[in-house]
C-alpha cells in the first residue's frame, strides 16, 4: 500500500505569496437543484484556512457533474459559489474565462483584490479526462505549487490529477493525508479475525474485488442491500421480484462455497407486493413469488448489530435497504447504532464509498464513525490494497 514521500507540512517554507493550485472535488450531489451533501466541501476548509494563514494565493480547480466535454451552463462552477462562500466563510472569486485562453497575468491581476479564485469546470474540456499533456502544462502555468486535495477522484488519470504534478512541485493536502492514514489503519494489523466489513448497495459486480479482498482479510463480511439478493438466490432462496444480478450468480456460488464461515447474510426481510402495499416482515424462506425486498428484517438487524458491537474494526460501505424511501432506511439506521454501542476501547470504524455518506447522515449516524472517507471509487480501490494514480504522481 502506498506511502507518500511528501507531507502537507513540507509546504510551510514555500507558499508565502505563492499561487497554489489546489485540486479539490466540488462534485457535490444534488437533488431538485439543491445540494444534498456538502461533506467534501466542509472537509477542505482546514487546508484552505492554512494556506490563507500562510499568505498563499489560492487557485481552486475542480469538476462538477458530467458535462462530457461540453460547456453546459448547468454544470458551471459558478452555481457552487454561494455554497462555497457559506461553508468556507470566505468570498470566492469565480473566473469564467476559457481555460485555454486564460493567461497567468490575468490571474495575477484578479489576485490583487481576491485571495481565492475558482476556475471553470475542468470537464468542460475533453483534454482533462484524456490527460492531454498540453492541457496539463497549461493548467500548471497558472500557479507555482500544486496541492492534491481530491482523494475522491485520485483514482482517475486526468490532467488535473496526474498531469500537473509533472510540471510543478506537488504536495498532498491535509484531507488527502487523513484519508490515507485512516484507511491504512483500517487494514494494518497482524490479526483481523475480529474485524467486520459491511457491504450494501445494489451491485456485486462493482464491488467484487473488494468483497474478495475482505473475505480473505477480515473475520466476517456482512452483505446487505440489493446485492444480498444475488447471494440469497445463489443459495437457492426465493427472492420474489427483487432485483439481482443474474450474471453474478455463479460467482456468488463460488464465493459462498469458498468462504462459508465468513459470510453474514439476511435471515429475514421487509417486503411489499402488489396485493399488499403495507410493508410486511418475512423470513427468507417465507418470501413469496410476488414479494419485493425493500429492507432487512428485525432478526437480521439484530444479527448484524451484534456482529458490529463486538468487532475490533469495521469497514462500512453502502446502505442495507432502499433508504431513499422511508421507512426502508430503518434497517440501516438500527445497525448503524451498533457502531456507537461498541464498547471495545480500541474499536476503529471507517465508512465511505457511493451513497454511504448520504445514508449515514440521513440516519443520524455520521458522527458514530472514527473516520468518514470522501472517496467513492477511490475509496474502494484504495482499500483493496491497490495504488491510485493521483497518489503515485505525488511521489514521482
């Protein structure tokens, strides 16, 4: 697992009156044109405050949404300015000019009256995702020093992540360092037999490698959410009309046979069907043809709760039910209380990836965890034990 050769504190002697390009992840999730989770924005504040305290000029660069290389006003970084100002408690100047036409002299002029400048969406330019060297060099020309404060996208080989470090002195941000420290701590131990990994969400296929990794590494692996349906069906259980991955049935059978003592699967569920629109509890063996599973049942909740209550370490990734619609967030909320209930004085818990932050905040369980990762795909790739291009580039 990667160890960074440089530290954020190494910046102390370099940043006075320098322009520091800070690659952040401001790709905040939205619903009905409102930001529903600003965790990534909140977590970059210490880095911004430190740079300002040491009289650096800050040039923020980020992406937002998936504009597919088109200059779509819906995905303009300008839309984020009010939220950024509110969370950081600073006035941010938005520079809308095309990055291809922008010159360092113009940026310097705006720094005469502004301490923090935000540039337009990096993904308005197809060169960003292609890691185009000319585009990387152009971005690097805007500053003196580069800081990677975007762990959540450090698994991407994009210009702003691995291209700029080729042309500028480059350092990890404070949040990036915290991510690496805590995620390494999760899997660094001689004995992980009392550790538990929990995986929820819908698809096994997107998490297969990480599930296999933790089946080998940890004592127990809890499977919930829709991905549990595939494992249950692979065992010969009736899952009614619940969604599952047909293409993953044989893989699920193989894993169940290989690690029979490691898996912890639902024993009951909350279901509904066309005849009965009121949620009902069914044992897994009682599920009927027209039933659809929406959440884990009370026996499963207690089963998972007890496992987590006695664990030494916990990795939590994903929801255990269809949390977007109440009351199907109750299974996740109940099990999450086990994190707070754990009495092991050395208990260490990490959550992250996909919808994890949203569901834990909705269940008022966010503060129960030792550390919450801002990463999605990067979180999953890193805790598999692999390297990330964005981290590797800081060591070159």
